[in-house]
């Protein structure tokens, strides 16, 4: 696999964000809110297509927080949020490309799943 898309250490700060150091030494820090709002799962895509916010819902606990994060195979990070949303998978390759573009656009544009 291309080392640019292969994660080394992954640091999950539940209240602030996720920092991934890639195998080629590139360090990418991601903001919690940007990750949540950019969630590329089918449910969040559906909400966006209907012009609705993916977060927060009326029942979302505030502030936003990560409850759990785990590897999804070797290619992605699966995040469980404190509103129990857990269907979003963040592929390492897409995260890297998103970060290289300055996270200027919503993450879901980079994730093809
Ligand atoms: Zn989602």
C-alpha cells in the first residue's frame, strides 16, 4: 500500500479531534466538528440531500464528543459519536486528500463510500 495513505500512530482526543501520522511522516489533525459534519455515511448523505443538518439533532448531547474510535479493516477509522451515531467510516486515503486540500470542502466529497 502507498505509505501516503497508510496510517501510523492515530491519536484520538475525544473532545477535540483526531490526529493521524501517516507512514511517510505526514501529520494530519482533524477537527471534531468537521469530521462529524462531513460524515459520509448513507444516513448523513440522505439528510444533506434533503437540506437538513447532519448534526446536531434536537436530541444530540452537547458538546459533540467521540465515544469510541476503531480501525475498520486496514483502510479506515470508524467513529462512534456521543449521539450514538456510528455508521460513518473515514477512509485514511480520503482523510489525507481532504487534509492536503486544507479541509476546505466537506469530507463526504472525498469519501466514495
Ligand atoms: Zn453519518
